[in-house]
C-alpha cells in the first residue's frame, strides 16, 4: 500500500479522539452496522465466550452484545481502541462496567495467540493504516473454530454531492476519490485481507446490505466534523477563501433544511470468517 507519513498513527488517534464525545451523534449507523454484523454470527455468544471488540470506538458492539446476552449469559468482553478518548467513553458507559477496555493498537495486539472465541471489527479496516496487519492480528488471536466478524462500507453515499460542492468552487478540480482507495471498497479486497491472513477461502463469507443515513439524525457538530474532514482531504493547496467556500457549500448539502434530499445510502459489507 501507499507509504504513510511517519506521524500518521498520531493523526489517526487525534482524529478519533475528536470524534469520541460526538460518536453517537452520527445517527444510528454504527448500531445498524454492528447489529447486522452480529446477526450473521454462526456461533452463539454465551457466558463461556471470550469476545474481542476490536477498535471498539465508544463500545457500540460491546453494548449490543451485553444487551442481547441479558444478565445470566454475559460473555467476557475485551474492548480495545487506539484512541484514549474512545476508551474513556467505554469506561463511563452504563452497562459496560464488566467490559475490560484498554488502549491498544489493533495492528500489534497484546493478547496471546488463540485467545478469543469471537473477534469483532466493525468499520475498522478502512480506518486503519495497515488493514493487512490488522487482519493477521485478528487471525492470530482467534481460537481455532473461532469466528471473526467484520463490516465496512462498500460505497459512501455522500461522495456524489461532495463532488458537486467541490466542482462549484473549483470547476477544474480532479474527481474526489473519497476517504479510501476504490479497491478497498470491494468484496474481493475485503475477502482477500482475511484469506491472506490465514483464513481458508471457503470459510470466508461476505454479504451486502444498505444503510441509510438521514441528515436529521446527524448532530450539527457531526455534520461540521465531516465537512471539515472533507475540506482537509480535498483542499490541500487551495486558498483559505476557497477552503471556506467549500466548507459552506458542504454544510448546505448536509443540512436537512437546505439539502436536496433527506440523506444518503452507504452500501455495507458484512464478513464472517471461521478459523
Ligand atoms: C469508525 S470507528 C468504529 C468503532 C466501532 N468498531 C464501532 O462499531 O462503532 C473506527 C475506530 O477504529 C479505531 N482505530 C483505527 N485504527 C486503529 C488501530 N490501529 N488500532 C486500534 N484502533 C484503531 C479508531 O480509534 C475508531 O475508534
């Protein structure tokens, strides 16, 4: 993959630290994704399960697992994330008191080989710097017969109207590719991460769903966070005035009062792999 700047891990941590207090303000998207992913789990989670909520964010998947388990069937859950602020959110979340949460890089997990019965990485591959290393760590730490569950977007519904906003400010701007390389959004790429990590191809299944995000469900600060992130991705050497104009254009398109539609769709891949 492309070389990344030396401080990229730091930048990633800072980005997600910034998102931590407003993570639930992006609407129900993370819960719909995690819920759909957990519904694909072929090995029911029980009190004898040892689950890794990998790059757990504010604990979305842990909270879904705890809710489904009830009080008598609660598994051991280890939740890890690179962002200390995300882990702080997990620690203060009601219902997750028994979850063992800690700051940890998913590309260098501190767990021994063959630790987990279930390894869950929901919307993690596109956000890590080295998804191949992440997936090898998932394979290494999963017990034989264990299940890895992973989800990611196959399309980003906001890219088209973002492109329109960019062209309005800079008609000659090159096409906006979005946050991840085109190849990373494909079923083949996602599956190959797991096969290259050691899972047998016949034990890896990928399915697709669509998740709709409504502008009205996004907190204003989350819209602003997204628009700022897009300006940072796109603008580069643009003048300050053009950057600000792009930010204004984007904010109009993300605002339920001024946008053309009521939201956008994310095609989403759900992957199940058995070790
Ligand atoms: C989009 S969020 C997904 C969070 C959660 N899995 C969920 O279902 O909502 C991506 C998370 O990955 C974390 N992350 C990115 N790279 C990581 C890495 N190398 N190690 C650990 N966490 C990482 C970020 O800090 C962020 O919390």
